[in-house]
């Protein structure tokens, strides 16, 4: 830990803030994922319990709300932010998050940030940081939002982008996805994207029961619990691979794949885009209970390795697993019509899981959609070829963006005479306001259901 001197006094850097600064740098410079670099930073600085929680909120919250904070900082600095040294800007963002969104007293937020800048950059930069953060501290978040935003009636997207810290194109996509009936929920959705989601666990049926897991039962999935806090790895069933961390919406995708009504044979299931294996873990457990078996398929060999690890029980595959295959789902090496159930959990923009991936909103670009939509259609067509007549294909995305959801589903459905879009809503009768954009489809939302914004559509291959 760096220990700079300040006018003869030794300054001990606060390790939680130093860890958060390291995470911001890794995300900015190495394009790292917050969730992957945070644990290493916490370990490096020996942070546990409340200190680890503070550092986590500091890093994740700062990255999520960077759009708002940069507009605040731009109003407090008389040169463009692009001319501020990156390390100093990172520290200013951390200080701003503490001042405007965390319950840190102003003097502590400012002095700890100034110490960080002095230790990591220079005394001159520390003086600059001190002056800027004093200006930031003159208003609370609501006051700053008034100052930095345009009139929401004339510039609604720009207003929402600045007030809720999302890129403007993402605001537009989410507004369109909410549709006419949900339009007045846009603010609630954007605000939900800025919250740290609570950790949800899944008990893999037949291997663990949810009664042995800590936390409250999830409202919609019969297999989940919601933790109040604590490290999920300290839960024995999680450490033993009988339970796992999994968003409730993802649990519902696996459950719907397993429970979609099917006539006749129900023996062989396929997860076509399985990496890293969360849904495969639940699907395999459900398959085992029915005497069926799951093939988990994933294009990237490294991710197929993660799926394999998820599906191992001791040295062998867990019950219900037929195998794990590294294969491109658009050219999948399986006989057409061999599977009874197929899940296509398609690669997507992930704009429905922004709570979990603090940096994702700033990385995604509108152009990504073009490639992704092409791939999504190919994967769905391939899944429809692989399922037997009478079998079912569940298409899912962790994005509510219409070009990835309704457009993919209607274009593929419209082009094929051998499939029907089936009605998934009876399986979601207990989940209020979960109708999707196309009749029969389902759309979950963070602000309505506390889940990621999963989209689900069910296809049946005609006999
Ligand atoms: C949304 S993730 C799947 C998440 C997974 N079902 C789970 O619950 O853990 C999409 C996955 O599709 C994989 N993928 C991308 N292109 C693919 C392709 N052409 N064929 C098969 N998998 C592909 C990605 O590598 C990624 O692991």
C-alpha cells in the first residue's frame, strides 16, 4: 500500500478506495470486466465484509453512473474532460460518487480522494482535485441533475441519458422495448439498472433443496433464494456445485425450457449456447429428474471448459448430463431432428443485464446489433432444424431490445412453414405483467420483477 507524506505527516491510503481506483483503471485501460477484476482487487488489499462491500459499491456504482458524474465534473472544470489526466479523472469520479450517491461525509469523500491523487499522481493534481470536489459538494445529486440536464419535455432522451447515466441510444432502445403501455416506466427501469442487484442462488433440484440455502425464497422460481448479503461461496451447497449464483430470470428460462408442454419422446435436450453453463446446470438437474439427458454445446472452447466444470459432480458428469461439446451452433455437429427440447440462449447486447455488468452500457455500440441479430437468426434456425417434429425450441436473450427479440422471432417464424410460435404465457401465469412484445412471448424486467430483462419465445416444430 502506498504511504505518501503530506507536509511531514504520513498519509495511509484507504485500501477500499485504492482498490476501487485500481478497478476503474483496469476497466478503462485493459477493457477488463468489473466483476472479474473486483475479486482480485479485494484480495490484493485484504478487504472483507463491510470494507469489501464498500469497495464494490464504490467501483461498480462509479462505473454505472459515470455518464451523470462526467456531466457534473464538466460543469466544475474549465477545460474539456478529455484534457484531464485519466488517473485524476478516475479519482474525481470516485469522489463524486461518494459525495452524491453514498452516505460518505463530504470531508471524508474529499480528503480521501485528494490523498489518492497525491499518492498516485502529484501534489499539484491533488490541489486541483480538492478544488473540483469542493465545487461538486456544493449541490446534492438532485440539484446537479437540475443543473446538467435539458428540459425533459423537449429533449427526453438526452434528459434521461444524463439523469440516469445511460448512453442516449440505449435509452431509445429501452423506451421502444417498454412499448406504449410501459412508457411511463422508463425512469424506473433506468434507475433499476443503476442498483446493485441482490445475489440470487439456485438449488439444483435433486442435488440441493432451496431449504438448505440461506435467504428468502425467490417469488417466481421454485428453486431460488435471494441473499441479504454475505459471500455466496461460503454456502456449502454452492461450494460443492449443488447450488449456484443465478439470476431468477435465468432460472425461469431453464425452467420454461424444461416445462414447455411436449407430446411423445422427451429424452434428449440441447443447450446450444451454453457457456459459461449457468442454465445448463439447472437444465441438467431438471433433465435428470425426468430421465432425460442434456447436451451442452458452446462455440468457444474456453467457455465450453467452464460449462464442463459446472456440470461435473466429483470426477464425473452430474446426473442428467450427456456431454459437453465445443461447437459452433450455426454448424452444429448433430443430426437434424434428434433433440426433443432445445434452448437457444443467444449471444446478445446484454442490455437487460446492465445491473450486473457496470461497464457494459459504455462498451456496447449500436453497430453491435447488426452482427448479433444475424447470428441470433442463424442460431434459432439451426435449433429449429435440430429439434424433432413435435419438439420445442426456447429462444431467449438477456436483452429486451426489439431487434433482438420480436424482430428475430417474427422474421424466423415467418420464413418457415415447419414451425409455430407457441404460447408461453400459461407457464408465466404467476408472473404479473410479463407479456412480451409478440403475443405468446414473455418479457421480464428488473423494475417489475427484480430479474434481468430476459426475453423468452417458444417454438414448436410441426409434425
Ligand atoms: C448469453 S450467453 C449464454 C449463457 C449461458 N446459457 C448461461 O446461462 O450460462 C451466449 C453464449 O453463446 C456463445 N456463442 C456465441 N456464438 C455462438 C455460436 N455461433 N455457437 C454457439 N455458441 C455461441 C457465447 O460464447 C456465449 O457463451
